[in-house]
């Protein structure tokens, strides 16, 4: 058969060949072999890019000191792993109270998730955690392709993982030893399986709740999307795991009241540090930090609540007006483009948490978004915003120390991330709300469409095995004959 042939022969004159004046056939490479070669080349290019990105990250914590006058060394490498993952887990395992130290207010389920690292010496645990974050970054890239409806090929997944490691959020997450990669995977899991497998979605939500600034906004926005069962299961799993551990920590602290006071005091002290203070932090990307920089006064405590409520209210309204978006994957990508930036804007988040924007970026790059977002100019504009967020190395301590900018320039550089997220959220919300159902995108779920399918099936059963009549000439009815093979094709 022609379709099984691996070589295509082209007839060429051999007048120019000595001794040849007849037509001969010469083999050409098949399209299959050419496609395989191109796929191989793309995979090699992606692997080389990934190797360069990983090598650069490793050099920053080993031998690399500076470049072009900017400090590149990272003496603070894995400091967050020690402060938020390793030390609290070890302290909990040793019978102490992990919340009486200056740590991020993670739920105690973090101690169970990172239990294997707490059983090892710090050097071994930190090296393994570094490898684990690299693997989780590849997992984020894979999930972004898979959940967007794309085939997760090695070249594409590896290349996107390399871009994450080269980006400011991805590289900072890796070098600090933060939890952005695992929380991003948990968020994608919760959003994607909320309807089809709510128990699995609940597990993802429970993992995301390890960091309350991730999990609780996610739960609210999933409720707005209608994922009630998944949210209830997720809250149930999180409660069943965390309540016994909180009871143990409260007993070690001298009571639940004393534990609450300790956590509140630690949180207030953490917020006043330079990297966390919303008015002077160069790394925070949330709406509270954006407003605090503009007014020059830090919004702390209850003053942050109106900002969080405003962002969540806007996102809830946008999700409730997504009626024009049809199809499971289109609704998923559209809701992810609203939920992910809303999570980052509503409460405390730093630049490394922007890893969660990987899936919206992949969906936009491959036009796997609702029709209104698929227009060329708008899609390029949104992709440009994501590229700016990923490549904003100007908002780093090393670069700012080198530039020594004025107050106005400092304000512009440090506000780019928050402003970009806000613009992304507003544009996606307006555009998705104006989307109209695309022809053929509706699923046959209602009674009318089901009846149409039933009539079509009955028609096929009636005419099965009967020749179809075709009127090729006026007044003449003949039996349709099978198509004949063209004389230029193989038999």
C-alpha cells in the first residue's frame, strides 16, 4: 500500500548522467524521517537550553561571583529551605514548638510533606531538595502542556522548564528553596480535576493550603467557579491532617491561645522586615505592596483586608460571567488566566510565586484560550506582560544596588510586577466576560442535542449495508460506485 511505503520515488531524466538517457527513479527521504529528524533537533536544542539554565543556577551558588559589575553570587542560597522547611520540621520531630521561631506561617501539614528531608543532615537534605525542585519545575512544565490539551512532548516540556529556570521567579524559587513549584502543581491539580475527579482535586487543594496565601484564595475562587464538592473534600482533607498536628503544637506551646499569640507576634515581626514590608519591599508582587509603595505607607493588619476583598470580588465576578466560554478545556484555561493572577494579587506573595503563571503562558502561546483572547494583538500583549514578569531582573537587590536609582525610578522598577499582574487580570476578566459561544463547541449534554444524535444514529442503522443513490445526471439515478484509484497513484 502507498501509505505504508517508507520511500517516495521521483522520476528524473538522466540525460546529464553518463550513459543514461532514460527515465529512472531515485529515492527521496520520506516525510516521516524528515519529521523525526526535526523532532530530534528540537529535543537536542531544548536539552541544551535546560542544561545552560541549570548550570547557570548551580554556578551562582558555587563559583560565579559577578558579571558586568553586578553581583551574581547567591550566598543566601537555600536560606528559605532552612528557615521554612528544614528547621521547623526538625524542631517538630524533636518535640519542640516550630511556631516560636521566625518562620513563614505554613500549616503543620508542611511537616508531613517534608518529613523525609527532616530526617537527614542539612547538607544532604538541601542537595536533595535542590534536585527535587528541579524535578518539580519539569513537572510544572509537563502539567502546563497536559492540562492545556497539548501533547506533552519531550522537546516542549524541557524547553518550557528551561525557560522557568532562566526566569526571575523560577530561578529565585530554586535558589531560595521555596515551595512555589509544589504549590503551583497542587493548584493546577485542584483546578483541572475539580469536575471530573473531585477527590483528586481536593488533595491538590489540601496541599495548596499548606501556604494559606495560596490555598484559601484558591478555595474561594473554586467555589465561585462552582467546584463545591472538590472544595468541601479539600477542606475536609486539610482539616483531618492539620487539626491533630495543631493540637500537638498547641500542647507544646502551653495552649491554643498562647500558640495563636506566638503566631501573630511572629507574623508581625516578619512583615516589618525589609523584604516583606509592603512599602519598601522590592520583591512583593501583591496589590497591598503595590498600593503601599505608591502612598509610601505600609498597609498592615486589617488594612490589607479591603485590598484582598477587592481583588477576590473582581475575580469572582469575572468567573461568574464566563457563560460565553464553552468546552471543558476552554473554560479551564480561561478560569486559570483569572485565578492565577488573582491569587498573586489578593494577599502576600513574592516574585517566586509567579511560577504559577506558567500554564496561562503556555495556553496563550499555543492559542488554547477562548476566542476573544485568541486575537493576535491581545494574545501578544498578554504574552508580552508575562515575558516582562519573567525577565524583570531589575527588581533584584544586586541590580538595584548597582544602579542606585532615584526614588521615582525605584518605584517604577519595583512596581512593574504588581502593575503587570493587575493589567493581566483586568484584561483577561473583561475579555473572557465578552466571549461568545463558538460554533460547534457546545457539548451534546442537553435533551435537544441528544435527540439530534439519536436521530443520526437511527438513520445510520437504517441505511447500513444499503447502497446510497446519487443523481449524477438530470433524471438519472445510479448507484454510487467506490472511488477509483488515480492512475498516478500506487495500486
